[in-house]
C-alpha cells in the first residue's frame, strides 16, 4: 500500500523498536507512533515505518500485526508462478498454515506445467517430472516428496498444518524457484570469463 500522502497526527515519541515492515519489507527502527493502555500500563503501540509511513502494531504480548512476509521476493519468475508464490508468503504472515501448504503445492504444479509437463496430470506426476528433469536438485527429491505428502494431507484430511510445516516448505520452494529462475537467468546474463 502507498502511505506516502498520509500524515499521522498527534504522534508521540516511543521507545525505539526494530522491525521488518509488513508493507515495504525494509528492516527499520522507529520511535514515532502511538501508545495504547493495557490495564494501567502502556503496552500496545503503533509504530510508523520511517521508510514508507505504514502503521506497524505491536501488542501487549509483543506480537507484530500484521506480520512481515516470510521469505524473499524472487526475480525473473513467470507471472503465474510469482502471483501464487506471493500469495503463499501472505498466507504464512496471516497464520493460514494449511492454506500455505496447499498453495506451495500449487506452485510446484505451475512450475511443472510452465516447464513442459502436461496440464491436468496428477500432483505426484508433477513432482516426478520436476525431479526427473532437473528442476529439483537430486538432494532435494525427498523434500519435494514431503511437499507432496503434506499437500495431500492438507487437501484430503481434516488435520491442520503447522507454522513449521509451512516455513519448511516455503524454504524449499523458494530455493527451487531461485535456482531455476533468479540464479539461472543471472548466470545467462553474465559475460563469460576469459582465461589466458
């Protein structure tokens, strides 16, 4: 969101707080914002990001609301994959861990189809396709199979997924995407080194 034209009125000086801004993604520290009473103590606060002016809430249990997006943006992703990847990051930040696991599964399906697999195949086929065609490093095949199992459970069973499951899978998917898009494209752009 764009908060550039916002003018926060009647702010107070707060104890400095370092945080990752949910809006701009920068690591910042702020001393400007608002205080809220919790009982007879000032516990909750709203800090204003010094970079983008977005409000950042810290409650009496030191929970940051909204949470910063986990993971990192990835360069050079096809739009269809990038849109789903960013949605997965937003789901984790919102605490929707089962939804995250299901979306990360969809990313692997999109990646397989983007790279030549037939649309409409089973998820197991997509994972095999990515592994067999070198899109998933051979040392990550078991982790890719884990996404398959967790995604199947999230889709077909009542049980919920945990934050740890979601972050583990996000880390793997992020690595696969970086290897296949961001790093691959960066290597192609660099000029070869001439050895004399």
